[in-house]
């Protein structure tokens, strides 16, 4: 006997349908695709699970992006796992962010059991335990995983402003700092490089550098430096540096042709949500910048799951939101699909939500007036449906969802209440020892494990300042020596000095001294420019 979706409705025998040619048949017909498709589960209608009515999503439409939403505990993570392992089996690489540390089980076969067998029977699934080839990563090496690092230059001022929580004026000033460093060949590799450039630009020596393009106020520089200090105290120093991670590593496939599942382990930084959500956006933006245009493919090059998406948009500046919207809109043509995972659709800005063609909406709760308002807003985002969606969305059980996707011709499919299939991989974390062995056994570990600290902005500015201080000390010492020598001269009258020659008269003239000072000043400027360099940073 199937479990009823809504306990208030009478139960029916599995597979029974009161009107075989009615709405359920019409809904199921909308998911009868001819090409390769992922199997999501079986249709729910009138409180009954119909295993012969399968709900699917075309493989070719997964680059049209998607949304997986629902209240805590409704099964969003298992939905990600279900989709990811099927993508893997179809040769499509996958990126997953493991916020809570329970996605690593995708690399191991699942454990058969009574509940799994029951779910498989209900939805008509031929369940077989299977794991996926996986690589495990960690931000900057904090926690288990291959370290993923980025240079400050590659991260850029817009994303960095978001994570530092700067206002618009401060963000613009930070952009000016990046522009200066880039134009002067001052590589911003880690946070101490950025700190050194900011401090230099508000020093007596550095203030003239930005005078012609607005300058940098001491107050704004102070805000940026304080934000950097707080950022470093959160452990962010580990995330910036070299070797810089090549995001094309996420596009690899296993030797047997299956797509590689890249799992970014984030439990060690889950208390820093702004940091990891912004870092995920950098990964996506870097992929976008490096991939060629390919148009629509029969299968995507990569599907990127962006978990805890509401953290990304919280408090975001206009420039940041515009950057996200543009990236999501254009990365489709580069063969990358993006799925945002969050609690309600209202967590995602309307311009971004409009780009998400595939929807898996788990249950929502309506315990408060705000919850009820969010429920009504969510219902309005779905196409017209024969379901009473407000009632349905609050009555869905764990592992059940309302689905609508894009068909093979790009049209939205009918809204379908769905009992989702059970993942075939382990629904839980793998053993810590197995995870550590997988990380250290990866061919990428030797390439990225050890940090490298080469000469960059901090070292160049420090060397210049040390040279200037040494020169000043030498000048002061020479002046002091001159004073001592003068004081030690005998008081006896010296022989009369001969009349100066014509050359000496010219050199001693005021006009000559003025000209020498002018040439010296210009030469000093040229020396300063050569020390800072003018070539753009090469990656």
C-alpha cells in the first residue's frame, strides 16, 4: 500500500487512478521525452503514488539552470545527490558544495535497507547500490580536501567587497586600488599584498599616485584595512594565495567515462556563510571567464550546485547582483548548468529566478504570517496547475516535491507532485579515514597541497620602503659626519684659496643648481616608476 501524500485524503491501492485519462495522464504525458533524461520519481495524484507515471528532466535542458527549494529537513540534499549521481552516470561532471559534511557519501555505494526498498517499490525504481568517482576539496586546505586557493587579483574587487561588507563608495575605492595595482605590476596574491598597497596609497609617498583619478581618502582606507583585519581573523588568510586552483579541474571525467563529482567540503567554515557563498560565486565566475561559447549541447559540460544560496544574496550590492545575473544568464551558452539550493524562491532575486528553467520545490511550512506570505509568493511562481498548490506544498512528505522542468523544445512541463527516487549512493558521510585516503591519493594533491609565497606587491613595496629608509639613514649619517669634520678642523688660518676657475664659477651658480634639482627630481620619478613596473599582471 502506498503512503498518502495528504493524510486527509483516502488511501488507494498502488497504481490505482480514479480517472486514467484525466489530469494525471495529461501531466505524465508532459514528461514523455524521447532523448536522454534523468529519472526524478513517480507522479503523485489524489494522494496516490503512480509508479507507471514517471517524472523526468531532459539531460539537454540541465544547462538551463534550476532551483531546488524547501524547508529544512524536507530532503533537498538527497535530491541533489539523486540528480548528481545520474549526471555522473551520463558522463556529466558535477560540482557539489557540502555544507554540513553529509554529501561525501556520494563516493560510496548506498546501504540497502527496508526504507530504501520500500521507496524503490513505490516509485518503480530498480535500485542498485553504486558510488560515484569523486574528488574532495577544501577552501584553502581548512578541513579535509585538496586546497582550493585564489589570488586576490583573480577574486576581484566586486566579490571581495561583498565578503568584506563594504558600501558602494568603499567598493568603488577598492576597485581603484585594484586598478592601480594592476597598472603598476603589483601582484595581489594574498591579503598582505592588498594591505600593503592600501597602506602605501595613503602614505606621504603614495598619495600623489591616485591624485589625478580621485585619490583614496584616509577614512575609506581605514575602513578597508579594518575589514581586512576582521576577515583575516576569520581564517581567510588561508583562502588567498598560490598555487591558484584551476577551475577547469571540475570538468574532468573518470577513466570509465563517468563524470567526476567534485565535492567542496565546507563543514570547517560553515560558521562563515558570507565567505563560502562568495567563494562559490568566484568559482562560477572563473569558470565563466575561462570557457568558450558552445551553445546548446546534448548534455552539459558541468552542473554546478550552489547550496545555501540565500546567503549569497543577503546584503548584496547592486553591482554584485548584476554580476551574478549576467554570469547565470550567459554561462548557459558555455555548457554549464547552475542549480541554486535554498529554502524559498523569494531568497533568489527575480532577475536570477527568471533564468532558472527547472524547479524542484520541496515542502514549505506556514507556521507564521511571514511563512504564509512566502507560501503564496511561491505558488505564484509556478505555471497554472490542476493541483491546489498551497495545500499540496504544506502537505508534502520528506522526499516529495512539486516539479516543473523544461521539455526538450524548451517549453515548461506541467506541474507534477512527485515522490522522488532514493539515491543509490550512501546517504550520509563516509568514514574520516576513507575521506583522508581519497584526498591524499588524488593526483591533484601534490599539485595544490603546499602553499607557495612568491614575490608580489607586499615584498616589492617593503623592499622599496627599506631602500628609501636606508638612503635616508645614509644621508643623515653623511650630514652628521660632515658636521663632525667641520667641528674638528684646526682654527689656524688656512692658506688663501685660489680664485675659482670658469667651470667652478658656472657649477656654483644659482641657475646651475636649480637645473640640477629639476633633473634630479625627474630622474627620481623615473626610478620610482621602474621599481613599481608598468606591465599588467600575467596569470
